[in-house]
């Protein structure tokens, strides 16, 4: 088994066992009314694994100033609104070499993760994650939730995940 395949298997095992993001501290902005164990079970059951693409097409759709380090949810939501062929996803970004994991927003196109925040800020992320092998696990968030959040915020985008709104909407 190649190193990348072994790293992916390790990541997959950690997600499916619940080891990845098992506490409320791992999930950014987790509302206090959501039970982290039930949320984790739902996330593991409904989420999918994705490998990244090195595709550069997203830069056509976003201005540089709209793609800021540490604003992955906002950056990825904007990309989905600007390109109907791109889905918005929330979940885990995992750097396998140093076992780093982050609650993260990213996009999907043709079942490949497109991480515009990472691609536009590679140096910053490479220093923090310390990994050249990245994997993704996440849940597709319906575009209607992105639009509703934008309306709620009077056309402005905040750096907040929508996975909790989606979770509540299907309970």
C-alpha cells in the first residue's frame, strides 16, 4: 500500500471510529443546544470522503480580497453562489503527516474537493498544517441554506458554518 493510501485509510478509520472531532471543542461555533455525540453520529453516517483537486478554475469566480485565510466557510459559500456547478461542503480537513484536523468549509466539483482557501493561501496553511497530503470528509450543505443565511445577514457573509442549521433542519 502506498503511503498516501495508508494515510487515507488511517484518516477514514479515525472518522468512522468517532476519534476525529469527538468533542465540542473540535467543532467551531457548536451551539450549546446541540448534543455533540448525536451530532457526531449523524456526521459520520451522512458524511463522505473526498480527495482534493489541484484545479485552479475557482479564481475566475472570486476576487482575491474575497478569499482570505481563516475564512474558509465564507470563501466556499461565495464560490457556490457564484458557480452553480460547485457544491458547498462542511466537515474536516485532515493533514495526515502531523495528524492535524480542522473544522473546514470547502467545495465539491465532480466529487473532488476544491479548497479555494487553501489554494489561495498555501504558504499559510502549509506552515500550520505541516502536511502535504490533505484529505476531506464532509456533508454537502444545500444552496438554499447559504441563500437564507445571506438574507438573514442583510446580504453580508459571516465566517460561520452552516452545518448546524442543516443538522437542525433535518431532525
